């Protein structure tokens, strides 16, 4: 089995990943992942949409499993088999914001406990890290902002909401705790911390 990262948006696939897809005979993926690489899939390849993520480890050895973004960033990299990386939303956000990846830590709220993700975000910000938080449509950004505001963080703490990264309608909304940005799309991540403009550490 090969788990292939198809990038977080159109055209963000590596040449190695493209070669694996071009030679595949059996492909599994989400609707979004399949759409991102549709032009690369050979006409002789059997393509199946994933409906049950619980049994993916039992797929045939010759299966190519598509993972949006990079498989190791809240993706399908936990599956057995060779992992072929892709361009992740984290990489793209860092590039857009001119943010060194060495300063960034990742927290995940997508499909997981939102309260835990908020707690981890606060802990990492107190360590002077920049947090890349992978959200989902149900994540309550205003509750996160409220907690940050009551825990001694400067009102000037920088926040960027990165929406639809890599797509034509990509946008990055920036603000701070005084005027925090609000998501307009379901597909987004937050970047929070000391980046761009000068900010003050929490008390």
C-alpha cells in the first residue's frame, strides 16, 4: 500500500506523488482528494471513494490511498505502507506569512476534541511558540479568543485565519485579540502567536 499526499490545493503535488498516481491500478480517496489529481489518474485505474475510514488498513497491497495535504499532518499517514509526502497547508501558510517552520507547533481540532486543542494552543503560546491550529467548521474561534483574552495574553497577539489555501478563493484574514478575524469558509486553519508585527508575551 502507498499513502500519497496530493497537496492541500490544486497543483501542490510533488513529482514523486504524481508518478505513483500515474502508475496506479487501484486508488482510494476522498472526493476532494480524487478531484485534486483527477487528470493524473490513468483510464485503466479503478477509483473508489472512501466511505469508511475504519477499515483502510485492510486494503489490498497494491492500493494507492490519497491523502489531502500531507499524510503526516492530520492525514492518513498512520496507515501501514510507504508514505509519499505532499505539500501541506502548514507549509503553504508558513510561506504566505513568511513564518519559519522551526517556530511553529501544530494543534489539531479537526475531528477531535476542541477543548483539548484550545488547551494545547494556550500551553504552546506560553512557551513562545507560534501555533498552527487545524480547525473544522464546528470549532468555536470566539471561545478560543475569549480564553486567550482572560489568560494574560497581550491584546496585540497576532492571529491569521488561512482559508482554502492553494485554491483560487484562498484568503488570509489577519487581526489580533482586539479585532480578531472570523472564518468565512469551512476549510481553514489558524496561525496564532508572535509573527509579523511585534507582540508582547503573556504575563
